[in-house]
C-alpha cells in the first residue's frame, strides 16, 4: 500500500492545514478576542463603523429597517445617505448573529477572513504554478497575511482584508480562458465580479490591471491560442463591469442630503504627500516601515514587501519554473503601480533638476481611470504580494517533495513574521468589552422612542465609530458618524452645539425640553473622550443628576434613570 495520499486527499488536507494556520495566526494577532467573541470589541480605526454597518444590513435583511440608502439611525436627527461596502462578510455574519449576537458575528468574520483569502490564493497559485498542494499552502499564507494585509487588519478595514477577491477573480478568469473546463470559469466569473465589486471597491479597481497582466500569459499557455484570445476578450469585458460599482462609489451618489456616510477619501492636491501616504515610498516598501503610532484613532498604510524574503525569492527565481514570468511581472508591476503617478520619498515628491519623476500610473490619470478618484495607489502592493506568492511556490517546487514544502512554509511564514515585526506597534490591538454595556442595554429596554445625543460632539472618525458600536447595543439613533464628525464641517452639528451651549447657560430644564423637542431621549457623555472635564458638572446642572457607568454619564430626558 502506497504511503502517498491521493492527490484529492492531499489537496483537502493541505487546505485544512492552511485554513487553520491562517486562522490561528489571525487569532494570535487579536488575542484574546477568540475567547470573548460576543462580549468584546477590537480597538481599531474602522471597526466601530463596520460593526454598525453589519447590524444595519441585518436589520434590512430581516425587514426591521427599510432597504434604502437613507437613515436617521446615525447622524441623528438628520437624514443620512448610506453607501455600504463589505457585503459578502456582512451577509456571512448574518446567520452567525443568531448564535453569537451582533458583536460576536462581526468578530468571527474578522478572524475568518484571512483564512478564506488564503484558500482563494491557494487555488490560483496551484493553477498557475502546478506546485504540490502543501507547497502552494505555504505560499498562500504569505499572501493572505502579507505586511499589507496585516496593516489592513490593524486598521480594522473589513472590506480591504477580503483579499480573496483578487486571486479568486483571476482564477475564474484563467479557467474561463484556458480550461480545461471553461464553463466553470464562466459560471464563477460573474459571481466573483459582483461579489468583489460590492465588497471592496478599492480592491476591484486593481483587478482589471492584474487581469490585463495575466491575459497574455494565459493566451501563450493555451493550446488553441485563437480561441483563447476570443475567450480572453470576453473575460476582460466582464471584468471591466466590476468597475461600475467602484466608479459609482468613488464618484459619489447624487443627493441633496447634507451628510453622506462612509464616503471615500479624496486625493490631496498635487504635491502633497499626506500621512499616511496614499502612495508607496521606496524606503518603506523595500527597507522597513516607519514606526507607527499605536493609537486606535490612527490609520496606517503598510507597503513593506519583506526585504529578507524578497531577496531570497529573487535569488531562487533565476532558474525557470511555471509561473515565474507572471510572478515577476506582478511583483514589479504591482510595486511600481503602488508608487503612484510620480515618485515620492521621505514624504515629498522626488525632483531632478526641478522636475518630478513620472511613473507608469500617470497613464491611468490621463485615461481618467477610476483609481485616480481615490488616489490610493499604495493598495497596488497586493498585486506585488500575489506575485511574490507565485514565486515562492514555483521556486520552492524545483527542490521537489518534502524540501519544497519546507522551503515554501519557511518563506511564507517568514514573510508573515517579518510583516508582524514592522507592524508590532499595531498588532495585537487592545480588546475590551463595550463600555457601559449594562447601562446601554437598559436604554434598549426603554419603550419610549428617541435618539441619543453622544457627547462630545466634535470628535474624530474613530470616536464616531465608538458611538456607533454603542448604538448597536442600545438600538437607538445616535448623533455619531463614521467619517464627517466635526462641528466646523457639518451645519447640523453646529446647530446642535449652539443648542447645547445655550442650554448649559439657561435655567435647569430648558435644555432637556429643547432636546426632547428635537427627538432626543438620552444624553450620553463620554468622559474619557472629552477634553472639557467640567462638562459633566455643567450637564448635571442643566439636566439634573445622571447615572454613571465606567466612563459614561447618562441622562434620560424628562425623568430620572432607574
């Protein structure tokens, strides 16, 4: 009896090992979240707003909220325009919510996402390189938990950690062009196109570019090149359709509302290199990332490729193997694309004799490609990391058998470790229960409708996300917003601020009456978040005694809290 497992059995075992390895690594980077799924939240820039989005999507699916693009559940009492992303993980969380609750379902999807990305990468890497299942597994780990992926995890960017979008789309495109069963690719391609477009518009913008670099290799590898060329044209046209939702997302939905929640960022004026930079800079891409502020209110763009592993992979790739050309093309192309239309270094555009150095991405600007609407070129580094994964699997496979597997896993896990080394000020993130959860639940049990005035009003997006997490628990509309949350920027916040300031100087009871007339039921002061430490005393003089829980002070308007 042969000791070698059948190919299908080996593949299944490799997928299980890969899935568990990626899940274990993600859980370790978020410890002890896996032990507190339904009771804790992760302190990161974007998690709070995503938790609320998942909750609102579930409410729409179950009919408790209308299926439309407007709500007063955030930015209360204004009518806020919504634009959701991360649809696939949100839908995946819906059945989990029945067991784990809203917070637990979100956290479970967070921990599972890199593992699903690893499986998708394995599928594509195996098809291109023909390497053994376990060799491809080591390479796939390097893609799913690359330094770029770890940066997205540290930011709490639920949509951007869905890296499965890129390799799964490319796998479907490859099968559709070259077979051996093209119908599988043509069935999968529309589904993957739709799923990716509505899950991560930013990733979708890079798919046609990666596909354009893949198609020539697929045609050259096909036995019937004329037929493959026809299939390739059709597949590229279908891929291009994925740009439509992304273009709509970045160009903006036309409306008369004051507030558009979850609006994407816009590129800065030419010559301004913001922090975090929207373009990769050579010193951070090839040498090391700058040490990052560990504050959860900050976001970070990680473009580090992992210099030790990069050098080893390049050295191992001098000899030919399946997928080498494509891997090198993507490694170089993705890196150059991530640097944007002009070369930048040390936080400024590089100039020679007073002239900036143009890069190939400038052609996208001239062609008005939608990527220019966001300017987030640094995200092109994910194409480069997929190229590195192909090179890891292909170069390791030349050593054969167990040595190939060991080498691929050493390189793959080495890249993950090196990525963690440059992001270790960010991961693991702090984990804690929702502040004042018992008091928030008592607000949910109150049958009298009304919104929540969360104070302070003038906050950053991270703090706005905290208000939104609390809203998931108390189930009431909140003044919190995920992005636009400055009094100076929003007329309705300025009006609220004037009402608040006037009420603090008026006779007791007047502020309460004014806020009640505007539809508010509760005022919640977050002591730790307010620079004005006297605000609690001022509110107590105007509203009466409040109820305290941890760093929260809560007033129920019109009556005393139990």
